[in-house]
C-alpha cells in the first residue's frame, strides 16, 4: 500500500476537511495497531487517492465519502510519509 503522487496535496485536502488537527491528539500506536488488524479500509482509500492523479478537487470529493476513522488513518500515513521524506531530504 503505497501512496503515489503529491503527498502535500493529500495533506492539504485532509487539512481542509478538518481531519489533521484531531489526529494530532490521537494515540497513534493504538491506531496503527487497528490498521494492522484490518488494513482493507486503508488500502481502499489509498487506491482512491492514487486514482485521483493529483486533482485536488476530485480528491476532496472522493475523500468525503469515507468514514472519519479511515480518513484519520490516511492522515497518519500521509504525515508519516511526509516526515520521512523531509527527514531523508535534510540528511542528504
């Protein structure tokens, strides 16, 4: 399950939708455990994100149909990937 495309656009869409701030207060270890127990909803949402080909408005329209829990999980994955990318970029 790999996110493709512009992660910043995905982050921005989730922020616009009000998903990011509540996720910052969550216990991520518990949430990542929940993802491991049932990864299928996250796989589905990642596939949808990848299918939008970076079109911000289509991305928002499609994300609105998902459950809040799944959007929260997507936000955690996006944040982790962005942090990893920026951390690697700084080291090189």
